[in-house]
């Protein structure tokens, strides 16, 4: 990471602390907003956030480790979350998952790290009556099958 990148991140963290305050209760919103901008929370930024909130860096890392939607490793430009609960499995999640893994692998083949798609499996999206379901970034898709999943992937290109 360059000094310029560090400066940009430090200034952004300072702006978030001004917005949310220096209390320990500000940690989660600061992490969420930071991640929205940079897609993950690197080690340097974890230390900077800890310093800005006057807490130990282990606390910052433990919150990132605890919450499934916070990341400490680089991720693709888009994140696809596929529900893996028993109801979604019953309604065709296995076929959908195989299809998506194949298509996303093809999509990611010649892309830069920043433009790739990340797939992750989650325990429940809360749409069992409309399964299988998935989230693409923040958008919900219901009753997904390989045909409509392919159209969704084409929108991300």
C-alpha cells in the first residue's frame, strides 16, 4: 500500500469518526461505511480505526471476524450470496450453486482483482417461500434458476 493510499484511508476514517463519534458504539457503523468504500478492511485500516476510536486493534478485528458481512481480505467488485438452507436445497439450490460457480469462474478468468465477482454461501436470506434465493450486492433475487441467474450475471458485466 502506498503512502497516498494510507493517507486517503486515514482521512476517510477521520471523516467517519467525525460523523459517528468516538464512542465504542461507533465501531460497527465506521467499519460498514469503510467497507462500502474500500470493499474490505485491511490490517492498516483496522489499526487506524482502533487508534481513532481509542480501542485496541483486537476489538476491531474481533468485530470483523464475528460479522459475516465484514471482510478483512480483498473481494470482487460484486458479491453474490446464495442461500444454502434446507428449503433452498429442496428447491434446486444445488444446481444453481454449481451453475453459478462455473459461470463466475469463467467470468473471473481474465478480470482484474477489483472487477471479479465473489460468491459466498449464507445460512438464510429469509425468503424460504421464494427459494432458491440470492443476494447480488444488496439486491434480492427470488426463485432463481440457471436461466435467470445467467441474465443476472450478464447485468454485472
